């Protein structure tokens, strides 16, 4: 069974004081919400400068600290970049790769994502690969092809035993930071497509183990409905993760909905046989 994975992406937000205040409050809020860490993996993807301080605050508290990006080279004349070696030296075990804002504002291609995935695996850093169509592709009915292409290009050269440790975040661009969430049905259609593309490439045993998140205006109101869907194993949360109390509520989503849905899935599978 796939363990739900709820992650926050702070993007370019918070000063060091704001980050440490948040860290302490978040630990408290998760306690208040009685979050059971055996049932959910939690991570915060923060700016590089906050990683050390937050790692100390979250030590033994069940919250991972991750990077929002990294370069694929080990070292060299790449001004302004951070290498996988530097991240693992800091004890960072997760990284977001190919976020739509990296692709849009910094020209990151799926070919570069493939190199980054490869570098992440070399350093035992678990990647969250982001894929998602823009509004033009969605309106033209090309969203499935667009996501399929991004996925296959980004996983180019990645082996099955590595792919199993990836998470994929389906993030339709038209839903990021817009307040417009994909409906749970739209999100499920695309996360199921992602799983089937991964199954074609790696086989269903591997694809069944890959965590697929939904991202795009997730909040404490819509999380349970999204998590009830069969192929949605978690969420990548931008705006709503900036508020410790709100994000703790998202992490503490009502997982009874998910269990019910898993039961329905097995009933559906039994009926199919
Ligand atoms: C994101 O940054 O990955 C994201 C999904 O942002 P938001 O939740 O604000 O839409």
C-alpha cells in the first residue's frame, strides 16, 4: 500500500526568523492535530538558506526538509547553482525537480529534468518530479499527450529500481496559485494516466509503488476529497503551506475517506474478475 505523502512548497518566501517561527509552530500544530506519522509522510520544500535551521527544529519530529531544485553537476563553474553533493552533505533527502515555475521562468526542460533525476538517485536523494499541462493544452484537449510526453522525457534513462523511489506531482499549470483546483475527477483522470504511462514503461508492480501527488490550490477544505481518489497518494501544496496552522490541517486530512475509497477499489477489482 502507498503511504500518503503531503508536502509543502514554500517557493521564494520567508525570512530566517519567519522560517524558524513557522517551524516551531508547525511542530506544535501537528501535535495538536494528533498527526500519526505512521500513516503519512510529511515534507517541507524550502529555500536553501532555511534548510539547516529547519532540519534542527524538525529533528526526530517526522518532518523532512527538502530542496526546491538542484543542478545535476557535482561541482564546477556554475554560478548560483546548488549541487546534489551539497544537498546530501547537509542531510537533505528530497528534492523537487521540474516544478512548472522552474520550467516557465528558468527554461528548465524535461531533458534537464532527466539529468537531475539521475543525479538525485546517484546521491540517494528522493525526487518529486512535477508534470502538468498548461491552459492552452487543456482547452485544446491535448493535456494527456502533454503530460505523457513530459513524463517519458523526464524519466529517460531512469531504471525501474530507481523510478520506484520517485514521487510524481501532477500539477496542472492553470490550477497553481490561481485558487482554481482541478476537480477530484480531473485530478484522478490525470494521476491514473500517469500511473498507466509509468506501468507501460516500468511494469505495473513498479508503477503501483510510485507515489503520485496532486498539486494546484490544495487547501484544508479540498484535501480529503482529493485524497479519496484511487491514484492520488498525496499533495504538493504551495500557498496554503505558508501558514503553519493551515498546512497542519491539510496534513491531518480525514484519512477515513481514503480507506473507504481503497475498500471500494478492491471491491471494484473483485467484481472485474
Ligand atoms: C505549487 O507550488 O506546487 C502549488 C501547487 O502551488 P499552490 O498550492 O499555491 O497552487
